[in-house]
C-alpha cells in the first residue's frame, strides 16, 4: 500500500521536482548525483514523503538548475488539527 504525502505542500513540492526533472530529461539517480543526495531521497521527495530542509531544498534547486523560490512559490504550511 502506498503511503500518503505528509501534506499538500510536500505533495506539490514533489510534483514540481519531478516535473522539472522530466523537463531536463534526467533520472532520479542522475538528479541525486547532481544534487549530492541519495536517489531514494529523491524518490521520497517526489512522492511527498519527506519534509525537505533548507539545505536540501537548495541542493535540489541546484541539481535542477532552477531557483529554489520556484520550487516553493505559493506553498503554505500545513494547518494544525484541533
């Protein structure tokens, strides 16, 4: 059974990473090499299963040859449940 994304924000970030990776025509493994992360981390981010810290966001942006702001533009933090 597939795990659900952590939040709408992690889902959207993952979709943006995957879309940009596809535009560049690189595999998850190639992006991992370019970004200096493990390929399983790329997979988890793309599926919205990881909450990316600032340093890793910057690594992904560099590996994707895009400004980090483009990856997070318009995202909102998850709402607290009462």
